[in-house]
């Protein structure tokens, strides 16, 4: 890993600032450069989820299930970061992950967490980056999380994953 990895992956916020986001993917444009953000191919989110569920099984945790509302919140945050040219857990409107989740109508039964990253071009690279970061790995392997949403946007390979129970 390069020295800039810590700048690419942000730690999972603790307690009061914990944010839940996953990486949900959309369709990418095929030829000319797009005017706005584009999305990673649909299979990428499923690939990350498969990799994470395999790691969770090895750790004795139940599999995460994909939740459309959490994926919608993750996609909104990845798109916001790509469109506004920033990288962080706080949205350009000041929102945190719980506010973004609430906008979708999802009401978590517990706190939530969020993993974000930038610069990783594939699902495997994103998974590896998160697993090589103690706070991100801890979020992925937290057995109490049961649902997730994953999304990514371009430019910048901006990935977001939201976790909730």
C-alpha cells in the first residue's frame, strides 16, 4: 500500500459521529467522457458484498444482506462527493450518515457506521483497502450489523458503504 492510503480511506467514526454507508453501484457510460459523475458497474457492489460475507463467515459473523434504502443513501453520498469534489463523512449539506439514511425512509434499530474510500479502481482493491485498515475492517466484521448498502461514483472511484441493524 502506498503512503497515501490513510488519506484515501477514512476511519470509521465512533459513537456520536458513527456513519453508516455502503457501496452501491450504477451503470457507467461507455464512450465519451460524461458531463457529471458516473457510477461503477452494478456487479461491483455485489462483488464487495460477497467478499465481505466470506470474511464475516470466517470471523463467525452472519452474512450482511443488501438493503435498497441503505444503498440509496450510499449512492447519494458517493454522487455528492463526486459532484462537489470533496471526500469526507460529512455531506456537502452538513448531513451525517444517519440523516442520509433517514432521507430514504430507513429507520435503523441501532447506531450505524460508514466506510468510504477513494482511488480504488475495482471492488477487490476497495475490499482489500478496507480490510487493511483496522477501523474499516472492524466495521465490516462487526457481527451486529445485518444490513448494508454499497455505492460508488466517478470521478475518483469514490466508494461508500453503510452498515445498520
